[in-house]
């Protein structure tokens, strides 16, 4: 097993941090590594807002009350960004049509790939972090807080810092329930129940709901309206 694979397989989310800054040189290394992620046609359809001031972190916490935001040494907001694309396209055409699913997939996937690179790079330097997707639930307010222009929207954030907690690696689904030879193999409900038990055994007394209950909470109701409204305001939907 290579050191890279060991690092990837040892990943855990870190939500509590020591009061210790991340040196600028380390941040530069982390964010440069993020840029090396694969990108659709090399469009690099994302931007990152680096937040280090406690005032800004506290303001974001008021919108998205996740303690990791306040404690982080650096909070990175990953933004789906077609604002540069609009400027580039305007050099060659008067038509710009970023609205629709394809544009959202391009920007979201680009941001996600860069985000994963970010977390791996940070962990390789001894830092920890957690991805916070709940920023989308306050998409309009987050966009206003960070002065996001047309053709941009918040995708997720990453809270980074020196870890002040350590957890065991959370068990994933069995590989044969995720990777299929040649064609999709639909799983029976029993596979879900089995994984519910695996997650319950891992969480122990910390468990409040099962894995499948969390699926029901997420997908058993209409999506939050904030993201759609913000996408419409930013001319992306």
C-alpha cells in the first residue's frame, strides 16, 4: 500500500480544532494542490473564498450553525463559477446560456474534485477538516455575505485546522455493493438493513438515527428552496 493510499483510507472528518493558525506557505501548498484536480475541458469552473477573519467566520456561523466554522483556522467556500466563462465567451459571441443541469454539473463536479484535493493535501500536512454542504441551505444569504456575482453559487465549504479530536474511520458500504462488474446490480433492502447495523455498531451511544432514517430525512421531502432561488437570481437556472 502506498503512502497516498494509506492517507486516503485513513480519512476522518474533523470538526474540532486547536487555536492554531495554518501558515500561509501551507495554505498556498494546499490550494495549489487543489488546482491540480481534473477539470471539465480545463475550464476550472469554480472559485475558492479563503476566510480567516473571526468576524467573517462568526457571520457565516450565524447562517450555518456548525461549530467547525467558528473553530477553523481557515474556512474555504467553494463556489460554482461561470462568471469567468461569461467574460471569456463574450470575446467571441453575444450569446451566453449557462442555465440548466449541464452547467450545474460542470461547476459542481469541478468544485468537488478541487475540494477533495484540498482535503487530501491538508491531511498530508497534518491538518484536518470537514466538508460542510449545509451552506447550500442558506444559499441566498451566503451569496450575499461573500458578495457572489452573477453566474456563481456556493457549493460547499471546508473547515480546516489543527485537529483537536480523533475518531475511528467511519465504515463504508461493502465494495461489492458499490462497484459492479459490467452492469448495474440493484441491491435488496436487506443490504440497507445490514449497513444500518454496521453504522450503529460504529456510532455506539452517539447514534441517534439510523443510516436509512437519515436517507429518509434527506430525500423524503421537497428540496430546500434557497439554492434554487439563488440560482435563479444568479442567472443559472
